[in-house]
């Protein structure tokens, strides 16, 4: 049956909301392969259920991957260059680092035992194959891919998913056999309440399933028609359809033609309005809501007032899926086309000849969404607007791709990428912003658009620690703005130059750039620029050891925003800086309030780096109050955020020193073992609970609820052991010799010998038996 999707964040596995039929053999084989191989590709024709089987196997094996699972959905991605960005997003990695996206992935995954699922690879086969090959060589992750063809990478194992078996019409039917008839019965009962396979209709059902070759999607599309016509008529009409396709011959169609024939048949049974909407919906690369459909797909034979009813008709026919996407939080229903259905509809759209018109409307929609955020960066509805763009990220990409490919649309592409400046920063995607601006800049003349693009790209470069390239672009953009006499763009250039120079440690030059930006933004009456400048200069003064002056600028920015502002991005950073400056000045109580406010705001917009700072600051305060238990788990929670960004505290030497001092004080007070235990608990605790407990001023982390509601405490790591040492210790406990461990991990025996000596020293043991005994004691259940 069709996959109903409910997810919280990109990368999470969707919960199953429909029944799962059969596949016991395939699941067992897939489980066997995933336990022994590092790359497994699930293959099969469209509609056969590759994704369902892969996700079910991943869910069943989740406990065997210490660092969890991550799903990367690729059906809406068309540009292979953006594959690393997509993986970064699904892994939850912040992108404001000097590393490339691929380096960020490798740094994060190098020592992790994680199952990475690349779903729907066939249209990006070369890029997926290259990524999988690199991951196999440089990390410990296991890759599970779904594709209509293998990736052809060394070390790849394939698991072919055939259609569901169709039973012998003369044998007794087993309702739990996991075959095509069981799936038909489930799908039919969902459409016609009370439907059941009986002795009277079994032969007809089996005949239908045989004609559909047991392909799950074909069966689902066919059973939907039971709402309108009885079973016998359904069988007769389907037989007529296939007889027409095969010229009357009884030879079965190949599986890929079976699914196409079933899709074609479903299409022909749609009303003209439904057929039109089906074709037009294929311009969406990701999920969509009713408002998007009305803006993009209405027109001609499909009046805007009829869009909702027509969309519901396609949902009823299982052409369109309802999905609660990550981040919707129940705010509205979204919809999705399966990859196979989208492919078919795209052919129909091309044949109709109005594809360009629909894509122009699609571009206009996303250009408008981007422009609103760009023109109203501090608006009270900033958070819902940002969340909407996150949900529709795939369609932002699709719109940019179309604008770059369509003749004469360079200005639209530039306007959209420039308007998304704040979005690239808020979503921790400076690398993707630079990807698009890098494609756009060579096409722009020496006009306003080029100046702005250079100023934005230069700033994003500095966020990625490309100071030399970023400062050069900023200088070129400012010079071009001066050449054109555009004071507002020149002010924006100096605004970005201020923080770029601060990042580079050139504080005096940053002060001068900030003074110029202030005068020009004030003359232009641009409150947004003044607020951002207050944030930049506040940060600069704090870095330069001028906490009082930094605090004053932060409060200037907060006053400009006002006490009731719904803006969160700049306000949360101003609160963070306020908390740091107050802490440096010894004003602990107001500092705690500032950090608490910042933490709530950063959690609201899911800013990984900002969360790291807010948790750090709260830990500093706890240590200053000699509440070292609280400080230890807060540092653990902060370090879990820093691991996602690839580096702790960015370029802030002051914060680095505070981190080191806090950690050492807590370790001295608690002892290394207890500190490591609490730090580990904080790192593994659910973020929402960490934020709540930090705000409630809790000293201790409550035991986490386990299976059946029992309370369990997160398992502490082996004291002082690195992840590699813990891995080797586990293999020793399994009875492997040093040489076997070396072969298993593809490292030298000498390296294994050295690791084991270090492990003995850290744990105070002197033999393999003592090590195994310690592991069983510290980790009950260890073999």
C-alpha cells in the first residue's frame, strides 16, 4: 500500500501509517546483508515497493546502529552537485564552516556507526555512486540505497525486490501469506468498508493480481476503482486494457510496462480536470499545500475555485499522497507525488504543451516567497515564513534551476538567490547559497544585481572561513555600488564587511567599516541594517575585550526591534551576546535571563550553532555557581551541537577559554568518571528536554523513559575511551584476536596492539579476560 508519511525533521525515518504486507524473505535477506556489508542497494522496477522494504528493514535494525539512521530522499533533487548539501541537511549539520559539504559529511561520519539511506538514486546514479564509494573508504557508515539499477561500486551488494507473489487459484487462501491477494484485500477494504476476499470472489481477485503482475502500486491504483465499479467489472475493464496494450496476445507485459499500464489506466479513468491537475502537479519537486497548487496549477480548463475538489479527487484515487512533512507541527496538510506517478505526469505535461506556462507560475510563486523574506527580514512573521521555505526547499531549488536554464531569466535567478540571503544563513546553508550565486555571477553585467550578489557571496564566503576570497568579493561589490552611486547597496556592503573583518581579527578596520555602515544606514532610514549592525558591532566589541561597549550595542539593537517583536534570528543573537557580555562583567542573574531567552529562540528556529552558544553560556553560569552536575550535562548537550557544526565556538577565543575553564572546574569537582558520565548523558538527551530542563534551572537530568514506561539512565561510555577504543574493546570481548581485529577494521595489527595497550592503561586492567569482564559489568548484555 502507499506510504503515508509523518516525520519531524529531515533525515528522520517516516512512521508507517498504512499496512505492510509480506516481504519476509526480502527483509530477512536485507537484514543479513546490512549486518555483513557496508553498501546494499535495493533494486527493482518502479512501484514494486523498494522504499517501503528499505525503510521497514532500517526500522527493524535501528538498534544495531549505535548512531542511528538517516534518510536522504532524492526524488525531488535534480542537480547532482547539490547531493552533498542535501545529505548535510538530513544529517542536521550546520554549514557555517570552512569545510566543503563533503568534508563536513566525512568529518561527522568518520567514526560513526550509522545507517545512511539514499532513497531513489537512479536519476543521480553517478553522483550517488561516487558518494557511496567515498563513504565506504573514509567512514564506518553503512549505506542502504534504493534504485532501479545498482550503483556499480566496489563492495556493493544488491537485494532485488520482486513483485508480490500471486497464489495458486486452486490452493486455499492464507490471509496472512504476505502475497498480492492479501495486499489487494487490504487496499480494497480501505476503499470499500467491509470488503473481504471470499470463496465467491477469490478467483476474480487472483486473476486481477495476476494481470497486474503482483506490482504493489499497480494493485493499489486498481483497487481505488472499486469505489465506482464492482469487482467483476473492474476485472473485465482491466483485461480489456491489457489486451489492447498487447495486441490481443496473452504474453504478459514486462513489470515496468505493467506499472505503466496501470498508471495509464488510472489516468484515463480520471476526469479531464484531474488529468490536467495531475500533469501540472509534476512541476513541484517536493511536497506542496493547497495554496501552492492554486497559485501554480489553476488556469485554463481548471478554475481556481475547483482546485481543492480536484486535488481531493486525486488523493482519493491514490495518485496524490497526503503527508505531514517535517516542521508542519499540524499547521496544515501537505501533499506529495510518488516518483513513478510524477514521471508519468511529467510526460503528459510535456505532451500538453503548456509546461512552460506552469513552470513560469511556479517560478513566480517561489520568487515571491523569497522576495518577501528578503524585503521583510525582521518582520513579526519571520519564523513561519522561514519554516515555509524550509518545507519547500526542494522547490526553491527547482525554481532556481528553471530560471538559470530559461533564456532571459538571469535577473530572476539573481533576484531570488539574493533575496534568500537571510534564508541561507538561518538554514545553515551558506555553501548552497554560494553554489547558486556562483552560477549566477558570471551571467551578470556591472549592474545593481552584480553588486548585491558579490556583497552577499563575499559574506557567505567569510562564514565558511574563506576570508581572502570573501573580502575580495566584498571590496569589488562595494566599489561597484560606489561606481553606480547606490548608497543603500554600499551601506550593505560595509555592513557585511564589518563582521567579515571581525572574523579575520582585523578589529580596527572592522570598527571603521562599521562606522561607515552606520552613517549610511542611518541616512537611508534602514532599521533592518541598523539592527544587524548592532549585532555585528556588539560581537566585534566583545571579541576585542570591550564587554561594556558590546553590551550597549546589543541593547541598542534590542530597543530598535522593540519588546514585542516576533523576529527571532537577530533578536536571539543579540540576546546571546547580551548574555556573554553580562557574564564577562560578573552580572550573573541578568546573564542567566538573557541566555534563557536566547535558548528558547534558538530552539524555535532550530539554529544549531546558536543552540550551542546558548547551552555553553548556561553551563558557564552553572559552574560559576558551583553547580557542577548541571554544568557537566549542559556542556555535553552543547558539544553535541558543536559536533554538528564541525567546530566549537567558531572564532571566539573568549568563549573557547570559558569553555575550557568550565569543563576543567566541573571535572575537578566531580571526578573524571562522573563528569564523563554526565557529559555523555547530556549529549544523548533529547534536545527539547534539554532546553526545557535548562530553562527550569534543573540540576539533574531525570532518568529517560524506556520501553514500557520503565525509567532507564543513558548508558555511560567507557571512561576516557575514544570511539575507536570502545569499538576495539568490544571486538576483544567478542573473542577476536588482534590480527582479526586489524583485518575487520582494515588497519594494521601494530595499530591494534597500541590501542589495546592504551585501553588497558585507561581501565586499569592487564588482560583480555579482565577487559571482557569489565565490559560485561559496565555494559550488561555485552557478549
